[in-house]
């Protein structure tokens, strides 16, 4: 985004634009979106519903994504070329079996026995 701002003639730092109060909902939305699979993985690991390995992969995908974001400048190409693919592969392996079962017509992906209250 910084390069595009320079191309259109704005010489401000990209982070100066985020100090405007109108950006706060966007920043909150981005942070919540980034940590959705972490919270989903923790919840599914705690309450069940999908296999434990899939819930762990959802948690790991978020960790890999955050590491990829944080190391993009410090480690050069290691962040984007190693951690982003690891995050995407973790999401794929965790969510593809669930999606394939839904597409196959079985809407009950994983059925657990109901406990009596």
C-alpha cells in the first residue's frame, strides 16, 4: 500500500493514515479476522465437533500466519515464502475434509453421542 500511496503523490507514511478515527472499525475487523481461526480452533478443541488434529491445525494456522506477518521485514523472504504457505496448508488440511463431507451431501460432519443432562 505504501508504494501505491507514493505513486499517487502522497508522501505520508502508511501508518499515519491509520491514526484517523475512521480506521478503527477496519483495524478491529482485521484483527478479529486474523484471530478467528485461533478462537475457533480453541473452541473446537475444548468442546469437540471436529477431530482434535483439525482443531490443532486451525490454531497452528493462525500462529504461522502471525509469524509470517511479523517476520516479513526482519527475515526477508522467509516470512512470506515459508510461514504463509504453512498457514494455508494448515487451513486446507484442517478444513478440506469437513467441506468435502458437506459437499458429499452429509451435513452431519461429525456426530457425537449426546449426553443426558
